[in-house]
């Protein structure tokens, strides 16, 4: 059953495996692979180029994230890994913006982009697979997180069209 935010219930809190110790190299590698899969779903590093194709969303990849820029809004996905000695695996931030977001290192700076929605998640193991847990306790599979971020961009685009 889905709740009002179209999130898939993932079971009870006690089903999340938290060992209490620092993450292993195997866990860190698994998270890094999942982050790569997530970013590839939004902005593949080697995007297929189609002659004459015009997309409504520009997709920009950065080493630790991506920017999905539509005409009047954007969604950014940023991965902040914890240090190798840290007790956490890292943090993923998914943010919806009103306006144009400047790309890191770009000489052209857009002005006026404002955050309108923010989702902060941490990777956790649940029933043997990796899921993303938001600060409010909601959990997402990687595929569901891709769909949710796409919905964030769609809402932003529709809201901007109605402004």
C-alpha cells in the first residue's frame, strides 16, 4: 500500500541492519556502485547522442553528482561520501530548484536559483540489499528514488509553467 507521498512502505524499522561498527570496504564499495547506478539513471557519463534530438531536460554529470536542468527548474543529486575512517557511509542530497542552477566550474553563473524541496538520505542495508533512508525515516530503493527525483523535477517544471 502506498502512502500519500507515493512512497513504498519498506517494512518496520527493526528490519534495517545496522551493525554499529564502521562500514567495511565491501559495504563502501557496494554503496559506491549504487551511487554510480543512481547517477547513471539520471545523467549517464557516456550519453548516447542522437542527431537532431532536442531534450527538454539538460543532463550534466559531475564526479559526485548530477544536475537535471529544465527550462524553469532543476533537480540536483549530490553524493558526499564519509571519510574512510568514518562511521557512516555518506550522505545523498536530492534538491529541487526554482530557476537555473549553475554548474560547478562554469564561467556562466545563473542568478536566482532557489531551493524549493530537499531530500537528505543515507544508505542503509535492509534485508540484504541497499536502500536509501531519508531523515524522516522514509526508505527508497534506488529505482524508487530515481522515480521520486524525476517526479520532483516534473512538479518543479509544472509549477514554473503555472507561475
